[in-house]
């Protein structure tokens, strides 16, 4: 039984995406002008396609029909491919968002089903019953918002911006939750009145190129300049000032767990997450925002950003980016001319070639992966990846 399958992902043409990076990576020849994400996995909304001896099949269907390919651990623990592997090209800022825990997702999904909320409804909060922790590795200089600032730093922000001075006593007496709730539940007219002087002050500086990307003024001005809300000012502006602004250099990773508010701002990355599409939004978006649901899922605590450099495996070829979840593990494989990577996999893995050209062998099966191509290796595979020149791959797997 074959354990090696060529794999083709699915593009997502979200409005915030770029027009070149993913198209050039996968040699896309279709009609979409913007490609924000490239999905490799079995999520029901956009499953990948694998090539089998019986023809092409959707990955989710194939694994339902052939659960032994998952491996006993994955089958018993998840009963599906537990992760979703992505390439992202962030040209415009994504929404402020938070993801539920596994238990919260199960409860929310069941409750919305019982209320008869259409699975495709724009106002639905829970698209599935799974949590969505995620880890990203930057493919370029990458900017993101990542959790609340430490208390002393947030107080300094409130003091340094006169538009926020009235929020100081709220934060001092009610903490992160009281502060965030006060602005998120603010009537739109009051939000406009409070933020308009700030926007009027920073937008001219932004347009004159006087703001640095490490400053919240830069991203707030960009958000205001590109907003489609007309005269209304997006409440997500507050989050830009309340959250950590993180710059990840190429090759650095950041892990984001359930409850941690965040937003991607700019750049390209590899992302690996639990197999879910559950997102609760908090601004910088025209999409549905449920303030009550958002408040129920945010972790109201300071976050100290932790940029991960990964741990080099004993083979000297693979750098593993560890995270505290059992659903997935992300690693980067770098091969020089004539080098070979060997692996015995107990579960199910996806490899994506980002640079160069490699040969993948499993028993008598062979396939060649060039830039942008990917393959699925199923439970029990004993495979080798070799290259005649420098090559870079990313691998999604389940930790043993």
C-alpha cells in the first residue's frame, strides 16, 4: 500500500492578501489576482487534493475512507488530520482576532447548531468544533500584534497619548478586562469622538513617511487610511495601542494559543495550526464582530512575546519549532548538495518544498518536488528526501 502521495493545496483569495508571492511560489496560472493563503490539509472548507493510483481524491474524503493512513495514535486521538498547513502573504492588516479553546469550540459549535445557524452564515462564530492554536515561521520580515502589553508599558501608552488619558483610571481600577470592555462596548459616536483627534494627528505623519513600523501610530494611521467604514473609526485602533507590536525576522517563529488576541500586520509566513477555522474578531475588519463572544474568549493578561529560533535536530538538517499542543509540530529542513534526510514516520506528515528541487522516496514509490510542490507521507512511511543542490522544505507532523 502506497504511503507517498503528491499533494496539491487550495488557494484562498482573501482581500488582505498580496498578488505575487504565493502565485510565484506555486506557479499559479488561474484567474485570481489576489492570493492571501495556500492551504494544505483536510479542512472541509478547502481540502487539498492527492494523487492516488485510483485518480485524484480530496484529502478529507481519502482519510475518512482510509483511516489507517492516519496512524493509530492520530486516529484514536483526533480521528482526522489534526492540523492545517498554510502559506500566508499579508499585504493588508488582518482582523484583530482570538481563537477558542477546544471545550469552548465544542460548546459554541453545538449551541449554534441547535439554534439552526447556517454553517455558512457570515454571523456564525463557530465554523467547527475545534480549537485553533497556531505557530508561524516568518518567510520575510513579519509584523504582528501579539497579546496585551505588560501593565507598566500599557500605562505609559495611555499617559503618552492624550486621547487615552481618560482610560487611565479604568485600567488602574479594572485591569485589562475593564479597559478592553470599555472601548469595545463604546457607542460608535463616542469612539469617533475619542479617536478622531488621534487620527487627525497621526495620518499626516504617516503620509509624510515620518512614522516607524515599531510605533503603534504607524499601524493605526495605516488602518485609518485604508478603512472602508466611512466616517466611523474602527475600534480595532485601540487594540493597536494596547497590544505588543512584534517584528519577527525571517526564520523566527511565534506561537499563539487559544485566548491570546492577535493580528497579522504585514509579511509572508508559514503557518501551522489545529484543523479549524474558528475566529472571533475584534476590529480592523468589515466582517462580523460579536463583542460578547469576543469578551468571553480573550485572556486578559500581559503577554511577553517569545520569538522562537527552533531546535536543531541531531541530524543537523531539521530545525523543530516546539509548541505546547499535541495537534501539530512544525519543522524546517535545509539540504545541501548531496545531502539526504531520512525519516520513519509513525503518524501522517506533509512536506512543502520552498526552495530548490528534491527527490522523495518511500519504498518503491518516488516523486519529485520543486519549489511550491508538496507531498503527503502517511503512517508507517520510511522515506528519504535528497537534493543535488541547496533546498529548503517545511514539514507538518504530529509530535510523538
